C-alpha cells in the first residue's frame, strides 16, 4: 500500500465562473474546485441551492476580499414551473399540499406575469436558511413548526415566458438580491388559479458575470492543473462595474501602504485603484476629500 501523498496548497489569485451541477451544495462545489487548483484560500459569492444549477462565481486568494461585493448584485435565472401542483416548500422536494386542474393558456400567462414585475413583497419560505432565535427556518420546518415571517421587498426587473406546454412553464427572471424564485413560482401559480411549484432552476447571470463563460467540474477534471489556469479570470473581474483610477509613483506607493491620496473631482462610491495596469485595491472618498484605501491586494508576482 502506497503512502498517502499530502496535498500541497499554493497561492492562487483569481475568479472562477463555475457551472454548478445539480445535487451539490455551493460549499462542496467550492472545495472540489479549490482542490483542482490547489488553491490555499477560496470562497464563493453567495450560495446556490443544491437543486439549482448554473453560475456560481468562486474566488481564490486575493479575490476573496471582494466576494461580498457580489452578494448585493442582481441575478438572472431560468426557472421551470409545474402548474397544478402546490408543495409546502415551493419546490419538488416538498410534500404536495394541493392539486388543481390546469385551465391556463398563453394569453392568461401573458396577463399574469406583468403583475410580478417591479417592486414586490415576498414572504420568505419556511424552507430557507433564514434564522429565528439562532435556528435556520428549515430546521423548524422539518419539525412541522411554522413561524410568522415578515414580508420583504424585492425587485423583479423582468419576467419572460420562454415556453409553455401543458403543465410546464419555463420563465426567465431577472431580479434583485434576496429574491426567492420558489416563492415567485408559488405566487404565480396562485395568480393563475391552479397553483405551481418549482421543478428546475438555473442561474445564468450574477452582476456582470454570465453563464456562457463558465466551466463545469467535469471539464476541469479532464484538464491538467496547468491548463486549468486558462479558466481563471483576474481578481478585478468582480469589480468591473466600479469606476477606476490609475496611480503612479509616490501616490501608488502611498495607497499601497494604506494612506490616502488625491481624488479626482466628481468621483464617488467605491473605486478600483491600479498602479499601471495592476490592481492594488479598492478605495472610497473620505475625510479631507481624499481617496482612502478600504481593501488592498497583494498579488503573487
């Protein structure tokens, strides 16, 4: 029996757009990808349910400093609804609570969907990771306990019907952070008068990042470790929506050492900062009308 070879970890800096498979948690997907890259440090930008597939941006090394920035980003999904069947969880994992005949046509769907665009109120499902007195709601739901939840505001930027046949309805949804597509599916089913639940969900967009640039774990496994690097985006891939400034000489050195520098007129909010073409951090306007460092990066040379 050969001795087990100890894993060697290394500094890997960058962003991986992963096409997460069904049935895997976001953390399991992260750890598998991290091992494939031998990355010493990794994180994800917000969970994707095990039953969902699609875009899961992963951060390695210095990119993890900016992973939280995508938590507030808008998302887009393709969702498949089964009409005529309602479940207690809003998806296919839940117990069926009601069934109804489906007397719905395309015109009816076209009439109902616009009601769910714009700012709407959603009541978070019991089968969710939200906590009550320190316990996730899904734990209470598994014990048959239901507690009152406050509705919260989310924004549905657009809903498009991609296909409709029999009791299967496929939608494309662009929405704000915190939107529960399971709840949206159930609410649309109720508005149609037959009930519905979510049977499949695929995330296609997170902020400015899109699924068409993603890679699967199976594809990464077939490539050697050196070749996998082609799938890594630079650390600033998460920051492309921010305005940028480029510093030189003394100012670049000051900023890299945590000191404020002069700020161009009219700039506001978070700003990505470069020394020549290399990202050195993110700053914000602050005291004295200067640009103050908020997060600095130390990329491997």
